C-alpha cells in the first residue's frame, strides 16, 4: 500500500512538473501550443533627410517606447560616418546622430523590426499627471470655445464621453459658425491636435498628443498620425482625433507620447522624416526562441535549441520515440496485441517515417516475405544459429539492394528509401517469424506480424502528426507527462481488450444454464 | 456491450494477463527463484531430492561438439524424448517412439534421419528455443508410457495435467489433450483440448478447444463426461509439494501419468497461463482470495490438499448435470 502511495505521488509530481514547465513556456515565454501559429513582423524604416551646411550636425529623433506587449527584435541605426547614441530622458527614448562637419544632402536611417507578443500585461501604474494649465486665448476664440464646451458638457457624463463628444462635434460635417471658427479648415493636423488639447485644458482634463504610425504592408513615405490621449483620473485613454473613437486601433504603432518634437536637427536645413513599412510573416516559435535566447531565459539557454542544427534535427527524431513507446505500451497492456519483439514496431515506424506509409509497408512485406522464403531454404542447410542469422542479414541486404536497383531502373524513386529500414532488426524479425512458423504454424506468424505492423502504423501516424512532432520537439517536458502516463499504465490490472474475446466463451452463459 | 462483458468476466472472477503479472507472478514469485524452474535439469534434481518421481534422464548435451556422439548416445534406446533444458511452452520437444537403422519415427509415424535430429539438437544448443535466445543444453529423457485410462483421450501424445498451486494449495487443474490440430502437442494455442478437472474429485467438468466448449475428443470422438483422473489424491499432493521444493508462491505444475511408474512431474512453470480458467469455466480470483485470506500456510502438503478439496470442489459438473441436478438448478438460477 505504501509503495502504491509512493508511486502515485511520484507520478503526480512528474506529471505536474511537466505540465508546469509547459505552461511556463507557453504563458511566460510565449511559446505557441500549435505549430501553425504565425506572427506578423513589421519592419519600419525612418528616413531622415536634410541639407547640411558645413557646421557640426546633431540629429535627434524620438524613438518608439518599448511597450511590454511589443517585442523589439532588432533596432538598427545605419548612417555612414555618423556617431550614434541612444538617450533616455523623462521616459522618452531619443536617438542622436552626430558629426563634426557635413555638407550637402544628408540621410540617416533608423530601422526597427517589431511584433506584438501575446504576453498578458498587467496594467502599469501610471502617476497622475499635474492638472493642465489654462491656455491663453484671444477673446473671440475664448467665447467660441466656452460656448462649444458648454454644449458638449451638457451632453456628457464623464471625461471619456466628454472627449468623444468634443472630437465628434469638432469634426462634424455641418459645422456651425463657432465650430468653423475654431477648427480653421485650412490648418493642418497639428493645429487640430493643439485645438483639442487647448479645449480639454479649458475643461480641466489632462491630455497629451500621441504620435503613431499605421502599419500597412508596403507603404512608403508615410508620416506619423496624431492621436489625443486623456487621463480620466485613473488611466490614459487614447482617442482618434478625426473620429473620436477611443482605444488603440489595430496595427497602430505608438511612436511618441507628449508634446516634444519628433525630430530636431542642429546644423541642417529642410529636415524631414518619412517612414516606410514592410510586413513579414514568421512562425511564432522561431520568434520566441530567438527572443528568449536574447533574453537568456535559462530554460531556453540549457535546451535543445542551444545545440547545433544538425543535432537538433537528430533530437527531433529521438524525442518522438517516447510517443512510439507510449503507443506500444497502450497496444500491449490495454489492447493486448501480440507483436514480434517488444519494440520492433517503433523501429518499423521510424523507417516508415523515412519511406512514407504505403511505400514502406510494401517494401516491408516484400523484404520479410522474400526473407522468409529464403530462410526456409536456409533451415534445410543445417546451420548454427548465429551463422544462420548472419546469413539472413546478408540475404536482407541483398534483397534491399535488388529492390533499390530494380526500382531505380523502373524509375520508381520512392523505393530507394528502402535503405532506411534497420537491416539487423529485419533479419531478426525474419528469423523469429520463421521459427514461429515452424513451431506454432503460419497462423501465429500472421497474428504477430499483423500485430507488429498495426502497432507500427499507429505509432507512425502519431509520430508524423505535425502537432505531435511540434509539441515533442518544442516542449520536451511532455516526456515527463508521457512518463507519468506510462507509470500509471504499468499499474493497470484490468482486462486487455483482446482478453474479452479470449475469455468470451466463459463470459457467455453455459448451454446447460439455458435448460 | 463491452462493459457488460467486462462485468460478466469480473463476476466470474476471471483473472486477466495484467492482473496475473501484477498480482500473482511478481507478487509471489521472487525473480531469483526463476532459474529453479526455467532450468529443467535443476527442477529434476530438486524433485528427485524431495523424493518425487520424474522421467528418467538418459543423457545431456552441453556443447556443439557433443552432437557428434549423438548416435552412440541414442543407440541404446528405442524410445526417447529430446528437450531443451531452458525451453518454455513445450517448444523444441522432439519425441521418438521407434528407431530402425538410420531412421527415427515420430509419434505421427513420420520418419526422420539422424541429420534432422542432429540439427534439432544443434538448434537447441544455440538457444533457439530458450528464453532470450541464450545458449542452452539438451536433455534426453525416457519416453513416458501412456496410462490406459487416457488411451482414447489423446491423439499422438501423452495427456498432461496442469495444476495451479498458490502458496502450496492446489487451486485449479486442467488436463491437456493433444489433437491432430495441435500436431501431438499439448498446447492449447495450437488446438489441444483443455479439460477442466474438479479439484474435489478428479472428474472432468468442462472442455474447450480454441476457446469453444467441446464434448468429446475431436479425433477419437471419445466423450468426456465419464473421464476421471486416477490417483487424484497423489497427483494433488505431488503438485502441492512443489511449493516447498521451489519456494515459488504461484506455480504451474505439469504432471503426467506413466503406465508403469504412476504420476511424474515433468515441468514447473513460474508464469502459468490463464486458459485454465476457460477450460474450467470459472475464474481463479475467488480461489486466490480464499488462499490469500489464510493466516498461515500449513506445512503439510497432504493437509493443504484436504483444504483445497474441501474449498475448491466444483459446485456443479457441466458434463454430468444429472448427478447433482438439485444443486445445479439452484446454482444456475443464481448465476442467470
């Protein structure tokens, strides 16, 4: 009883360690559980052009903030002959290029590759901003503003609704005189942003400008779009200043928060910055492995990913073996299928992976069938056991070579994969089956042969399943779960499925009982 | 359908392979004792020491070069049996009933040459029939003479009695009869008939071939209803005594009846199969429970046999329903 308790606690421990590691990798490191999980990686290039005048040049560009829900894969500051440094002040990142002297048209680049991860981010605590200062406006403007604010205030209940109403009123298609005066249709985007910020300040709502980029594949010469962000006393809320919609739109990259300049150039004229965007599709797994390696997550650092690619590929195969072992355990303990050799089916399954299913089965049947025929001749030659098995190995190799050559001449390239079958195992299989044939008759050979092949095919189907392959390689912890399952199955003392047939005559009522 | 059949087997107390391996073999049979029964020479020695009759050993061969002397070894005997020392399940057993010049006759009447026998011996020595393919030895035994009681119950072979002994108590017995389909071998998988034998009386209870009930021998057509194994008490006592000589708690004892020398132990098995339940039309589990409930094992085999005969006697006889008709009626109404 105590042994039982010990075993079950060990099983539970192994099981939960396995599950725990899988969950950690999925939730904390972002490993996807499905192989087809894809992510869009955006590559954004900011190009800064200006005319230098021979003086020392300093260019300062606001860089996008590192939000937790974004993973920055790569940042690149390529500009010839320029010194570069990254400066962080007041929670704002700025890139600074500098040069002692420059002349003529100059270009600097900033390139960023970024993707959205699936990490669950806790809302960061934001400190409440200081109440806004009332802007100084001329009288006409002030009156128009107050009238508008009153209208909007009457229709709103809190800061969020107020802001939405305000933006919608300002953007209304049929503006009244007041609105037309305020919004000054000839002025640009920045004017509108400042107007909204001023009006919000008059109402006592803290607000700031947010500049960002709409991510669309293949766009060139883009500029940043202004959004307005208000603080409602608890959190920051982002508003589209053209529609009044709140929240961050999809595929919108926030580049800069607050009113600082986007680009400052000292020692140059006609400076301007433009953005181009390219979208790439990457498998999530590769992205996560790379970023985890960069972050030196220990669990990834000491994993199969740290091996050379060639060994990784070998492990892809090796890590599938436990799945095959599980199939064999289930087939033998729960189903009760007889196989020739306990784990021979796994080896056949491994060979089937290389040869594909139908070709593999045909080749297997041909090799074993021919082998059995030749072996029955060998049994008449009066050989010692070891010599006979060695002879069978040579026979198997001859058969395999013949299959390869004949099929090559016939143009059947598929049959060339025959070399993937483990020859010594095939020889042993033939030897055992032939002994079985002599002792227990062809029926037993068929039962065990079919049992082995069936088990091998089921193992093959599991081992070639893309999801299974993906999970076993990327979550080797699954082996622990597998181990726990096998330990539990090792305790199963119920009937095997085939025993229900074996004992079926006992299960029925006896003829005499019917009288 | 599946569940009801599981339920039915459970209620009959049928033990499955997993249950046997887990609850009986690994529980009662310490691994280090296996060689005593896996090596038939050792078994023979132990049995002889304990005063149990075994077939006479005519000779042994251990090395390939011994094969050269085979002809001389065999020339003295008209009848003999060649066996692998570490064989299992009746594999690799060659029976010769007559020899004439260079020809040896099998029970089926087929003649084989000396070279065939030499190859057979050489195969055994190479480990073809042994567990795990390990090199093996060959033993040559005297042929057992069939007891006239069984004369019409067997085809080309000697019937043998399999008794399951748990902690020294015989709990179930089965007579295995060779048939034409089983090629003279007493192996149920190959079509031999298994006849369940009442522990209480030695009478035949029920018989199966390929898992289906049969009422007479398929080749000789001799009906089973009046089959009774003679020397029943002595047979059970012999089987029970094997517990002391091996120390194995879950044991299959194979016994044959020789016309001249009476019951003899031919083989012991540490992993006896489960077909015996089908042959007896009842499960092992209730009987295992009764033995397991005992506080201590009685050291006297005769006393244990008495206990077994009392507790494991059949409630009804499926071949002779008329004899115990009242009991049968009652019992079957409970079962159905």
